[in-house]
């Protein structure tokens, strides 16, 4: 049995290696690849993904997993051995449903879709990306059909990102949120735009990058195991527990890129703090995408927009951008950073209205997948919902339906995890604060290790050994609960959370 | 038969895709990877190379190639079909000699060796890299044994870079060169160091990079299909015919990085100008490493050190580095750039003494592979030959045995191709000039397309359809001939080649 387990480990190590190579290809495609390389890259990714899929679906792996059932049962469910076998079986069972040809096609279409999205965004021409959206949706339908779902087809795509969560559960959570969010958005719009003048202007990219890196360096990033690159649509990719790649996008006209970088750090820290014993196994990933987003949103919003954090790092920003900030008080800057007002793009939405951007996309995705919305009508449907939920009319495709890469990139079903991540981030934050004590006092001194350590201990190190549901229950004693999040937003809207007095919330 | 050929193409396309993925991994390892990622990367490369090797050695591929013999014979030897089958058979026949396990080990050891070499160079500590050199040599011996060579074991490693060429042939060529090179080196040393003061000082990296890119842009590089990154040991890597990656190293104290960049461009142009019909086939590579080096050395030296070229681009250098060059005449700069004087490092050696650096390494490699030289004695043996051939005593490991990455990187057998490339570059140059007419007149006007076009037409587009021997014979009517090269060097030493009068050589 020990030999069978060793064979399993060796097979899984190779699968994991190839999966990381695929991550490298995505990272390169979106950060460094010359545009003319896109066609060849699409073929290369399709080939690699096919090889990977063949390994994942190898019948010999299936029988090995069967043979290991007694071995699994002889170990505690949370042991490395039982966890590895359980997770490997889940992956294998899902993989065998999908023919290798389709896996390759999905990869090829995602690469080509990404490249078309870049061109369409630049040319402001939906016609460029439409055939790719159509192809992607067609392939996603084929994919869904492999699982012959009894209920909602959306369940299938959701499960890839949020294992075990159903569309109905997401819907219930989003239903709980939608009315209060709409009311808050309306109230924010009615209250007027507020003052964030200090965040508009001209901010040299290099200075923004230095500010972001100065903050991240205090948060735990180092040159030995991390790097930061430029991209169009920010993302995090890890090649290994000790090889974390953040990518961001710095626009000279605003400071969004700094916050995006803090966001991606949250993803990176999760991967960086996994138990090293899980290296080269399928356990070396976050529990789910919502858990991953909980980490990115926690560092971006709950830490990155916090007054105590900026008490510590605002002098750095002022030193890097003296012409812009020497005469701006910390309080003015912090208020601007936390201003609540409906905006056109999800990526730089304030915390309060952010959820509506996600709900809008979730609703559109469901319509698309159910065949009730034609992709040709998507831009109009997107704009209509923007008007309805946020009272805004996208003036361009880049500020409308093409602002996100996900549908070009084949990531149908991912969007909900952003909002679920927000919800979970507040649940985790409350728990962390209860455990650690006053975080603001520490942040003001530039001490972020206690929070990072808490997250490693309670969230990160487990990897995929626990399901997202088990992990959340273990930490908070509850399931996904939108109430703390809503309360947080209410306080934010009321201007109470944003700038807490030292020592208070 | 057509179906069998289609199946062959499909198999070869997947093999080629995976091979390019491996190139991407190398590129990333040497340009962007955070150092702590090295361990995981070594495993990932080993896994990928094993997968690739399994495909290359698949018995089904072997029988397909057998079945296609009549099909091959029904096509002209230079046809796409016959060439593809012939080259694929050669690759398959070589691959099946090597067990997959050993292939994986070689890849793993090369990655780990590279990383150790970086650390050893920085720490100036041979002990760090010695066990890796030892492991590499051991694995290379295992590799050689797979081919059970009748003659020199060096034949086996050489054949991977220079198909069809034997060690004895290389030896004969180098023997022809060695005495004249030693005499020239001695003459150069005796003539005194010359004046290259203008090339020493402080040259900001960004300015150097802009100069290099300005030149390369006129030579045919564009942003759509090329990029330039930083690395420690410059190299070129192509992910596809339309995805060419140059990497270089700019040191603020000299301008070597500019010339290295021009060198790598020569490699890149070869890959960029391959016949696009060969994409995703094993034909989409240069004919051999010597041919590749002939291209890099041609652009670096025969074009990049030429007076007519600098007549055109010296104003750019002066504009980018006014403090350094405003008061330096073109003639002074050009004389400095072509100064002949023994130097410690191969990478920035002058054209005349360059060959001795290669011969020295070739001789040491042969001793190592034959087991006549112990790796522990390598630094001393290296230094002794430096004294003997160039009259210099390396003051450090970084300027001595650790200046090149090849032995750490498993590239035993590569060095000779540098010198062979130099020889071939002069043979090609004479042919090109005879065909095109006066190149200097064109270069002065910034016109490099006629040369690039000639190279595409006569060298690049063929890829691997012709052996290096056939290709050289077709272009020059002769085999590798050291005489034109020696004559070129004699003129260089005499100060006659370097600064030709307009219209002259």
C-alpha cells in the first residue's frame, strides 16, 4: 500500500508540474509575449493542456485511487495521506468526464479569446471579440453537457471555482445583498460625488510602482520569491510556493494600480504561505476562488484602504509623489480613497457599489449559459443593467462590457467568487481581530506580520485539505454570512468605518 | 499514405509545441524567475522534458516513419515532405537511444546547475558549483554511453549541436587556426593595449538599451514579434517564428551589452526568417549551432563593428550619451571598438583573440569528457591555458572559469560552434557582398534590409531542410574554410579591415 501511495505521489507530482507549466504559459501570455506570438501560443497551450488532461484522466490513476481506498480510510480525514487521496479522486472524477479533445479546444479558445479581447478593447470593436465569445460559450456548453447536470447548467461552471457551492446558494446570498446594495448605491449617488480630486492627476508609473512595492515589502513580499510585472488585466500566478508572480497595471492618471497591486498580493500571500509539505501535490492551492478572493480583498480593502495603514505609509506616498501629495492631508487622502460613489468599472469600484458590478455579471452569465441572452445583445444588456443598478451609461466598450477579460478568457462562473470573497473577507477579519487584538495600532507602526501569521495559521497553510465550507466553519463557526459584510458597508457608507479613530473600529 | 503523413505532422506538431514550452521555461528561468523558484522549476523542466522525450521516442512514431519510407522516396529530397520525414527520423533515431529517465535527469541537473552557477559566481566560490559540474559530467557520460561511440566520446555531444561534424574535423580546423591565432595574439599583446578609453566609464543602462534598440529597429526588430530582456548570460530564445526573445546584460561600466544585443539579434533574425510553412515542425530551427553563431557573429562583428554602420548610428549613440561621446570622434570610437588586445573574457574578446578563448574551452572539455582532467583541477587548468594562450592571469573565478554558463548548464560540446560560426560568417559575408554589391554604402544610409533579405533567401528560410554541410556548400561551393576568416583577422590586426574607406572592405 505504501508503494501504491508512493506511485500516486509521483503521478500527482508530474501532473502538478505540468499544471504549473500551464500557469507559466498564461503568465507569459499576459505579461511578456509579443502580440504576434499569440497564434503559436494558443497551439502550445492546447497541446500542453491535452497532455495534462491525459495524465489526469489516465485509467491507471483511477485504479490506483481505487486501490488506495483502504489506505485512505486507515488515515484520519485531515491527514496528508487521506487528504491527498480524497482531493486527487475529486480531480480525477471531474477530469474523466471531459474528453481530451475538448480540454485542448477550451485552452486554445481561451488563448485566442484573450488576444482578440486585447485587440477589441483597443479598437473599441465588439465585432472582433464576438466570434470568440460565441466559440467560448459553445465550448462551455459542450463542457457543461459532459456533466449532465440535473439542475442549473451554471452549477457546473461554478463548481470549478467554488467546489461544492450551488448556483441556488449563490443566488440566495446575492438576493440577500441586492436590495440593500441598490439602496446604498442610490444613497451614495444622491449624496453627490464627494471629493477625490487628489486621486486624479498625473502620477508617474515608476513612482506608483515604488509605493506599491514599499508597502508590499512591509507586508511580506521579497525579491527572493516574488516579482511584479505589468499587464493589461491584473492577476496573480504562482509557479511554486516560492515563486509568486504578481502583475498589475499602472495608469498615470490615477492610483488604481497601487490598490490592484495590493489586491494581487493577497492572492500571492495565500500561495506563499501554503504548507510546503504540499509542494508538487494538488493540495498546494487555495481552498477555492472565493477564499482566494477573500485574501485579495482583505489586503486591498480592509488593510489597504485603512487609515491606520496609511498613517504608516502615507509619508512614503508623499515622498514619491511630492508635487501631488505634499499639500494633501492624510485625512483628505484617506477620505478620497474610501469615497463611495457609483463608477463605471468593477476594477476600481468603491467597496459599497462593488457588489452590484458582480451581481450584474452573474446575472448576465446565467442568462448567457441558459441560452436566454444572445451574445450579440450582450453589450446592450450590460449597459442596461449598468443604468438600472448604478445609474450609469458606459460611454465605451472598454468602460462597458469589455472591461473584464473573463468571458474572452473562458472564465464563465468566476465572477461570483469576487463578491463571495468580499463577504468572507469581513468574516475572517472579525475573527482575526478578535484573536489578535487591535490591528490598527500595529498597522500604524508598520507591523503586518501578526495578521499575515494569523492568516497562515488559520487559512493559508491548509491548502485544499479542507473544503471551503469546512475551512470557513472551522474558522468562524458559520457558513458564508453576508450580514457582517453588509454592516461593514453600511458603516463605510456612513463614513464610520473608513477612518476609525486609533484603537477603534 | 497521405493520412499517415497527416498523422506524422500532427505528432510532430505536438512535439514541437512541447519543445517550445521547454524553451519558454528556460527563458523564464534565466530572465524573470525569482531565485527561490529554482528548485520547483528544475522538477517542472524535468517532467516536461520527460513527457517530450516519451513523445519523441514513441514506438508508434517509429513505425509511422517506417511506413512513410515509400512516401518519402516518392518526393524530391528537398521537398517539404521528404525533408520533414528525414529530419523527424533523425530526431527519433537519436532520441530512442536515450532513456526517458536520463533525459529528465539531464534537464533537472541543467536547471539546478544554472542556479548554482549564479550563486557560485556571486560568491566567487567554486565549491558551490563543483558538485553540479560533477553531476553534469557524470550524466553526460551516461548520455554518451547510450550512443556507444566507436571513436571520440566528444563526437556524441558535438553532434547535438553540429549534426554530422566530427571531433576530428573540428580539431583539423582548429589546428589550422591555432598557430596563426597565437601569433596574432602575441603580436597584439606586443603592440600594446591601444586606446579604448572612450569605451570605459559610466554608461547608464537605459541609454545603452535605447541605442541597441534603435540599431535593431533599423535591422528589422519590431515590437510585434520581438522583445529584449535582461539576463546574466545573454541568449536568444524563440517561442515561435513570430515570437523572438532576445536577452542581454548591460553593465554600466562598458558598452559590451550593446554588442551582445546585436549578437543575439543575429540569432533572432535567423529564427524570425524561417519559412513560415515550417511552423510547428522540427524544420523550424537553424541548420546547426555553428550556422546560428555565424548569424550572430555576422551581425555583431561584420556589421556591428563596421565603420559604415557607425557612420549611420554613431549620432544616435552621441545623442543618448552626450557626456561620454560628444567630444569623441567617430574614428576614435570605431578604432576603440575594433581594438585588438588579449582580454580575460570570451564574451567581450576582440575578434582576433576570440578564437583562442574557444579553443581553450574545447580542449578542456575534451579532457574532461575523456576523464583526463579532474573537475577539481578545472579552475587551475583554465587559468594555465589563459596564461599560455593569452598571457593573462584571471584574477577571479567570475573572470576565469565561471565566466561562461555552459558547463553548469549541461552544454558540453557547444563551445566549438562559436568559432566555427565565426569562420562561416566570413564565408557568408564574402558571398553576400559579391551578390549584393557594396554594403557599406547602404549601411551608411541605414539600409540593412538588403543584407537581411539575402540571408533569408540564402540561409534562413531553409531551416533544417538542408544539413549545415549541404547549406554551406550550396551557398559558397565549399565546406568550412578557415582561410577567409584568418585573412579577415589579419586585416583586422593590421588595422586595415576595421575602418575601411568608403567603398572598400
